[in-house]
């Protein structure tokens, strides 16, 4: 039983950082595509406090990323889905690491 938990912990510790790296790379491609093909939306998403475009505005960016609005562009819709999935894998994997750690600590203590 312990071996399975340790293998699970190892897999989580490998795949969670890989998911984060993938999410960062995909998000960079996504913003580059937005800047090239939809500059008005890119400007709106990367403007903060009237300064920009080109700044970071995570709230607006995440709101648009998880919205159904694809600006009539199927490639953008596919890119949004890829970035969303990578971030979801990262967050759920991070939570999974803590759950497995708690289980391992509980089993080891008894």
C-alpha cells in the first residue's frame, strides 16, 4: 500500500510541474496569437489602470480564457481550451499532492 502511495506522489510531483510548464508555454502562444490576429482584444486584456497594452491583467485574461467568447475564431477557441485544460490539470494536481501527502502521513503515523 505504501509503495502505491509513494509512486502516486512521485507521479504527481512529476506531472504537476510539467502541467505548469505546458500551461505557461501554451499561454504565451495564445497571447501571441491574440496580439497578431485580434489586437483590439489583446489590448483590452493586457491593459491595466490605463497603462498598456502589454501589461499583465490576470483577472481579465482569466475571465476571457474561461468565457465562451471565441471572437468567431475556431483556432482561438482550440487554443483557449488547451490553456484552460493545462491550468486545470496544474491546479487539481497541486491539490492532489496535498491529499496524497495527508494520506501518507496518516498511514505512516499509524
